[in-house]
C-alpha cells in the first residue's frame, strides 16, 4: 500500500502505543486513587454484538479491560459431531454471519481434504467468486459501521447499499439472502443461473465507484483521522504472538495471506496483491480493508473472464447424490439416494486441518474421523475469537472514547466467538 499521507497530524493523546501503555502503568501504579468498574455491553451498539467489556477506569483512562464472551451459548462444534457432514453446512452460515458463503466454502474444503477430493475447475472458480463477494460484503459492513462508530454516518449508507446489492446476488445464486447454505461437500447446490454473470459485472462496476467515494469521504477527513490515527496500535510481533490473522495482522506489517501462502481453489491462477500497512493502528486496518475490496473486485473480474465450462460438482457415484431424474426412474439409483441421504458420505479414518482466508482472518476446521458419515471430533479455529483475545492488552491506556474506534477497526463478529 502507498505511504500514508500526513495532511492532518494525529492529536497528541495519552498512551497510544504499547510502550506508552506500559509507561502509563508504571507511572500510576504507585498512586492511590479510587477506580471505577464499568460494564460496556453485552447490549451496546459499539460492541457489535453480545460482547461484554469489564472496564476498570481511572477517570476517563482505561486501566484494565476484560472481554467476556459466551452469551450466545451455541456449541456448534458438538452439534457437528452428531450430524452428517452435509447436515452441518447450515450451521457454518451462523459463524461469521456477515460472510456465510465463505464459511460454507471453508468447511466444505476441510471435508473434501479428508475425502481426498478435488473439485472440477468450474466448481473451484465458482467458489472463489463466492468467497470474494463475501469478502466485499463483510468489509463493506465493517468499514461502514466503523465509520459510523466515530461519527461518519454518510459512509455507512453508501456501504450498506452495496451490501444489499450483494444480498440480491446471493438470492439469485442460492435462493437465500442471508443464510445461504449454498456449498455442499463435493460441490455446490446449483450452477450459476442465467443472467447472473452480467449482474455480478454490473455490481463490480458500481462497487468500484462506491469504494472510491468512501475513500474521498474518509481518507483525509480530519475528524475520522483524529479518531483513528495512532489509536489501538498493534506491533507486528505482538500481532503474531497473539495469533491475529486477516486484515488485522496485515495492517501490522505481516504479509500472511493463505490465498498466497497456501493457495487453494486455484487462487494461484489469479493476479492480485496483498495489501500491507506498517502502522498497525485503527487507520491502517481501515486502509487495508479498503484496498482488499479493490483486490477482490479484481479477482472477481478475472474469475468471470476465465470461467471454465463443465460441471460444478464432483462425480463420485458412491458418495454423491445422483441426478433427480435418474432417482425417479431407477430402483438402484433410488436405493443409492436413500443410503447417501440417511448415512451421509463414507469418510475414511484420519485427521485433517484446513484453513481458509476469510474476511475476518483464518477460519480453520480440524476434523478427526473414525470413519463413516459423522465426524468423531470437529474443532473450529475462528479468527474473531483470536483477534478479540488482544483486547485485554490493547485497551488499557486509552480513553473510553477510543473503544468504539478500536472495536470497529478489529471488525469481529460474535457468532464465531461463541461457537
């Protein structure tokens, strides 16, 4: 990414960096004074979901912060261990519910790795298109809500409009706007409908204009920069040590992106850049997400230009459902359909882990199979949970008014934290 412009200088504030936070604690530990404990959330618009922050305040300065999660009480991992592999697909929608298509793909890729399957080229390209549209949708909401948290209401209206356009595309492709459940282990529910490709191209042209407009509204906006620059600074080594992934990691100078480091679904075929920033503050995280949307648009256009022909689903007569017309006309096909539907795919014994570069970071699935159609153990590596773990180290030393900017820039979703 280009070097940050310095038209406006960030305000001189207290304890904006990690070293300043340590200095603040050293100077105040010996002082005797009464501190206030304040609960922020779990019902608070700036916590972006059911997140509770237990804050210890020294005046307006945060001296201690403990994130408290678990208010959704869901237990997705145990649910998965009592379901056939394909039956768990709708539950992945509810992880990062701002990017359900990307969740579907990550989970399906993990099971397919266990099975040793490789999708046909058209199926892979269609999944890449879904993932990048999900990335744009998630970042649009993330940037818009973060801007609204610090006072820029207009940007939210721009970004939310573009997100609605993506939901219209999801409805056209999957039949649902929000909880899509589109991907299947071994392929997709269906191929692209007529007119879908042109609808995506039209959206990409419109979205490019909107991203540039949002940049004009925010990049050199003095209030936005004063609220974001040098706030919530995360150093590169700190980000790596605490397991941050995705834009939050890349905004701190680390170049890790699974689409480049461990390519899957043919990502190595596409030409795109990985946005990197060095400052590690809220403004850097905003910049990375803005540029990632531009790169996703670039990838989507390449996918559409090079979309191969052929099937979107794997041809495995033993584990895949057969054509509906054949099922209705043949007793053998009907029996096969019944077995696959009731017993699930026949997975081999083994252990696999697959991580995908989701909008929030690395979404990973670990599967331990003892054979049959149900996983013995399934664990989810959710990026938001790991990103939020830094809150207790990041918030102390900042002002209470800095919390919305920091939380908005981290762009987490509580659905995958309370998995």
